[in-house]
C-alpha cells in the first residue's frame, strides 16, 4: 500500500476541492489510477464549503455562558457546540465531550486550528454527501473508479494521542464484516468487523499532520479495501451495544 501526500495552497471558502486537488496533482505529476483512494481532512472540506465562523458574529445564550464557566471555554464557541451537537455528555477544562452526528466528538468537532485568528471551523454539514460530490467530480475528470473519504482525528479512551476516524466516504465499504473467517488456529471469528475507512484515515493522518504541513489530502494506492460503486453510511451502534457506554451505564460500578 502506498500513501502520497497532496500539498495544496491554503483552502478558502468557495474553493472547489476537486479542482484544487486536480491542480495540485498536475503540479506534482500525479495521475489517478483505478481504485485509488483519497482521504481528505474535514477542516479543508468544511472550509471550502463555507463552514467557517467568525466568533465575533456569535451571540452566546444564557446556557452557553453557564456551560462555558463549567468547562472553561469561550462562551461563543460553547454556543456553537450547543448548536452543532446532538448531546453534551460532560468534559474537562477546555474540552466538551459531545455526541455529534451520532459520533462521540470533542467539542462537536469544532476546530480552532487551521482557521484564522478569531475564527473556528465546523464539521462539514454532510460529510457523506461531500465525499460523494468530490468523488463524482474526480471520476469525471480522470475517467476511472476511485474512492473518497472525509476524515478527522479523535482521541482514544485512556490513550494519549489521536487516531483517524472517517466521517463520510464513497466508493468503498467503510466497515467490513469478517465474522466467520478462521483465525490462525482455525477458530471462526465471532464479532470482528474491520473499520477499513477509519484505518485508512489513521494511516493518512501520519502524513497529513495537525499543524502547518499544508497536506489536506492523501492519496492511498493499492489499499486492501472493498470497492463499491456507491456510498454506504458508516455503521453506528446503539449505546447499549457499545463497550464503553455499556460499562458506565451499569449500576454499582466503581
């Protein structure tokens, strides 16, 4: 499997991400091949879609002001967190833990980094539709089947550091069901599902970075993914079936 970072100029609202990628690849002498996969940073996609907010334009509600004191957060950002999240679960100073678009997310995925001073970047409004549209444009340009993943970074419980998570994808099966396959000792796997899209985003994160790398896209070639000519929702599970949530919901645990 090969990973190729795609450097681009600074993405601004109104940019056509597909066109930016085409120009960057032409400059780098890269041509797409059948079953290539693009992993795109959600902040770049969201910025191009105009999902960037000047905090001076945000008027915090009474609830936002109260919660900002609890979590030591900017009340304007707290207002955006309330608007963008499905549910606020708790947090630590500076970070609020939320459920956003059905996924556990710090501060509703709102990003201060890679935004001008005084601005924040929200998550793309519909990451799956973003992936579908960008894939469509790239396939029309290069006349070959590819896949596109819009990804972000997340922390793991009780672990320091970030890994990748797919917010939306098109062209591959995001989670592969490998139950029934045999392990090294011939025993059938009973619960294993491979989070292919998340794993590819994690690989891309190593090249993208989180700072001033100017690499909002990574081209992955020869990936062991299941390619499809459509987009599938990234599967979610109810809380009662989630290992972490189920543990904390049980009475008498300490």
